[in-house]
C-alpha cells in the first residue's frame, strides 16, 4: 500500500487527510492528527483501538527511548491480551504518573502497533510505500521509501561555486542512472542482479566529493539503504509514491475550492465520495454510471470490493510474499 497525507480544515481547525492507495483502490480518511495512532486507525479502517504489551511493543518502546522504570512496569502486563482505550487511559496515569506527553504517546503507539500486528480480524498491511515521515515507522514490518523524494533532496541543493554545481549535476546524472537500473530490474529480477545492484548502491553513495552539502546527503541516503532497496526483495512494488501523492493533490484541489467541511457528516461525505471516485477510475468504471446503478438499484455494476478482488488476482500484486 502507498500512503501520504495532506492538511485539511474541519470547521476551521487543522486536521489531516490520509491517502491509502494501491493500483486498484484509493481510500481517503480524515483524522485530527497524523501520528502513528491515527495511521493505525486508518489502516484498521476505523476499528476501535486495541493495545497489547508484548515483546514487539517493548522493543519499539526501548528503541524510542522509553524510561527503563516504565519498561519494567509495562513488562508486567499480560503479553497475550488486548487492552481497550479506557483501561490504558486509567492505567498509565495511575501506574506511570511521571511520564511526559511524548513518552505517553510512544507507549500508546507501540502497544497499538503490537495489537494491530497480532489481530486476525482483517488483513495486516505488510509493506508501506511512503516518504520518510516518522509516523510511518514501525507500523508495518517493511517500509519502502520513495526514490523521487530522495532525488529531490539532491536537486534542492543550491551550490554557489561553479565546481560544486558541476559535482551536483554529475551526481544527479549518476543518481537517475541507478534509478533506471532499478526499474529495469523490476522487469527481470534475478538474485545475481540484486547483489550487483546492492553493490552499485554502496559504491554510488559511498563517494565523497568534497562538496560538504552533497556528501551529507549521500550519508543520509546510505542510512536508508534497506528501505530504498526494498524493490530487490519485492520487484512488483514501484520505486516511487506518486500514486498517493496524486491522490493528495486531488484533496488539495477540493480544499482550495470548498475550503473544508464544517461537521463530521461533511468530513465523512468528503472522504467517502473521494474514495469512490478514485477507486472507480482505477477500476475503469464511469463514476456517474456507478452512482446511477446504486441509486436505481439495477445491479449492473458489481460491488467494488468484488472487482478489486478479481483484478488483484490477475495482477498478482503480492507475488514476492507468496509462500511466506
């Protein structure tokens, strides 16, 4: 799944619209904020939040620098039980009153991620294609970063010295050559070519030019190696997040024309109809025909969920996950 977000005003207050996108469907969902809890809510299709304090949750908390005294107290909770929002809201202030707001949110999001991964009521998204925003980390087992986003950082450099300008231009040419090689790999993936491309990546981004700003960016890109080379393990995924960004652009256009909904029913109407329009377009269905079919109850057009399932089998979108 692709994911992105953009600002939305609801009755004059700042909210965020999340766009979850795939080759066959687009889903818009507006929430008050864009933290990890809200991302999980979106991927859970609004299902009530659950919280689980298992090994995965504790590991995420430790990586995110949760105090040790809090980890010891949290470790005493049952590892196989989901807790509801009310229990957590009462338990945390009572047992861990010294937590600040950031630590409190870290614990909530870590437990919510663990509960999301442990449940079996609906499919868990295995991989997200997104930008490097912090709220997307840990939500899925695998994360793929957008190469277009990565390239923008290099393009935005503004060297003054002519020599640095040439270094920037030379590196950008090498960057996009490598991008084309990755795209070619998607058509004919082999283990040998994957190894070669990984070594190519190491050589390209290990180069130090002497232009400090450029060298800092190559070090940054090296740190994202796993996420940027996710295509080597899953050749069916694209190298960019353009589809979700285009979905966000549609929301921006709607926002400029109508500014924003005033009440929750309006929020739901915006999200629902934008999701239907975008999904119908991807499935090759005329939206006016779809609406008339539903209003007249003629039943000529199948439910969108059935069409998505049928076409997903033809495209075989999860080929690299089969048997895992």
